[in-house]
C-alpha cells in the first residue's frame, strides 16, 4: 500500500501522508510504530508528512486527535444519522450466536436501543452504563461505488457500525473519514478487505457534507497455494524479515511493483532482465487502469531472482558497502581499513552467484579467518584422492618460486606443475589446494582468492594442511 501511495503522490506532485491509526488501544504492539518508520525509510518510501516529519495537518496519531472527532459524532446524532447503544458485550455475543444458529442472511445489530432513552433501555436485559454510538444505516444505502482499480464495485450491506466506543475513542470508520477530510486526502489506497466498509465511509462523507476521496482497493497477496498470507504462519508477512535475510530494498520494491502491476519495460530482442525496474521508472509509467485486480502470488523464488539481478547491477565497491552494512546490522565485528579493502577485492569473486547478502559471510569467511583456524572437515578431506599429499608438496614448491603472486601467475604455475608435468586432470589437481586454502571443496574462484590472501597466508595454509595429512 505504501508503495502505491508514494507512487501516486510523486506521479501527481502530491504528498504521501503517514497516519498512525491507533484507536484500538487493546491491539497496540510495543515497537510496531517505530518499525513502520524504519522499514519505510529502508525501502525509500518515507512519507512527506507524518509523526516524524511533521506537517501542517498534524497531529498524525489518531490517539492525539480525540477532541477532533467529538463534534462530528454530535452532529451525526443531532441529524438522526447516529444513536446511542447501551447493549453489553455479552448481549451482543448472544445475539450474534442466535442469528448464526437461525442461519440469518444478515448478521448484525438488531437495533434494540434505537429510539430508547437511557432510562428505558436500562429496564431491559443486557444493559451497560456507558453507551457506544452507532450509525443508523438506511435501508436504501448505496452499495456500489467506483473503484480506481476494479471499476464499479458492489459491497455487501453494512449493519449499524459502532463509530464511538465506550472508552471515548472513535472506531477506524469514523476516524478515517474525519481525518481524510481534515488532512486533505484525495486518494486512499488500501486492501480489498476494506471494500465491505466503503459504503459506511461514503455514507459518513455524505451525512457530514464532506467530499469523499477516490478509493483504490488493492488485491491481497497470496501464498503459492493461493491461501492468504498469514502473519502468524509466514515470516515473509513481516517486512523486517526481508532485511534480516539480506534482501536489497531495491529488489523488494521491484518485486512488489510486479505483484500489482505489469513490467514497465517492453520486451524487445536482446533486452535482458525486462522485469528489473526502478522506482522512478515505475512512477513515470504508472496508470491505475493497469493495476492487477486479482490476487497476486507471493513467490519467493521470483524475489530471489530479482535480488540476484540487482546484486549483479552494482559495482563491487557499492555491493561491498551493502554487505558490510548488513554485517553491522547482524552485530558482527566491524571491519578495519584492511578488512574493508579485502571485502571490496573479494566481492567480485562471489557477485555472480550471490542471491542474498546473508550468503556473503559463509562464502568469504575463509578470507577473514586466521590462517591457523582453517580446518577442513573429515568428510571434505575424505573426498580427496590418495595423491593429495604429493599434490600439495608440488604446489608448495611451485608457489615458493613464484615472483609475482597474482591470480594469472598462480594459475599458470600450478597448471604447469600439476596438470602438464604430473598429468593430473584440473578437477583433481586443484582440489587439495582449494581445501588447504579455504577448508572446503567449494569456494569462490581459487586463484583470485589466493592473490587476495597473499603469498604468506596462502603458503602457511597449504603447509599446515600438508602437515595434517
């Protein structure tokens, strides 16, 4: 929602407004508001106005605007569009259960309190002292509205919605109508689950004599099995999860664009990665009529591909900086200047196969380890041929006489000694060297890695591995 809000605001020269809708105090989660600020900033979707930025239309937390709503409630009651209800939660629960048992077509409030004074209502069962305020929804309420995404849209008939609770807080339905008017909101982008609430909101705008904004109801994201994404069952429903896993914000934004909108680049002969697009390109091409109205599938394989594509777009220095920043967020030890230079030099070795920033640590760990800490597991050593010790002896002797310890020279001297002279196939010839240098039989390009390590470390590791055999 934030992506499409921001896109339309930039596209039309408007403002993206962030409002914290905290009228349901029982459901507040500590730290969640701060998480909203952090994740929007990380994605490059920081609002133009909000609790942090300020603005002319504040305050931007609904809990700080309580006095704003009361005059509108009083007006609705005075005009006969709302009424007080003293029904207790227990009575309402019993009423709903009975309606469901009778298989009523419409489940909703039965208007027991409508037209009664407090004294009259107090004589009936299921009474509570402090009332709520409900809308009086007319029988001829308009249920069809024009949606920016789906066009003419029909919603189910609403019941008499509570608009002011016993704690003095408005419900979402009243608060958003009042705030959207006072804050000058022209467009509301929200999920399809709010379609059923739109007739209530349009009624409130009409009754209060306010101009309604345009609504764009976006399709809900689905798992690959078409089920609705659950915050409890799917970690990917949490924005912070993507940052923790090592996704790039550019890739995640790109992915979200494609979930709700076709690629902005047209496929052409010789054009690769047609789906890779920037926020600015998305804004320039945006049109509500092209938004995908059906539930898009949240496919992590597609996101992984996009993340890899964005990683390969970066130059080595920028990517190394992203990796270093990710390590810092994971509270790994900070790099000194030498470590930073090593990371920049090593980044091109893993860039082509890197999917997530989180993978870089394991791929490069051998470069940042102390020589004495490189230990190959037994199962890795067990995969080497019986001539591993002989290969290592020959490799050490060849490398000791090498003047320029550079990747091309390292490869040439080892190939001449092991492949040409000893007649060993390259696949087997370089395997003991790789294990000795990295502690693994799988690693980034071997000869470039040895150049980064330098002569002393490379030889020290090969000698120690030879001794262990």
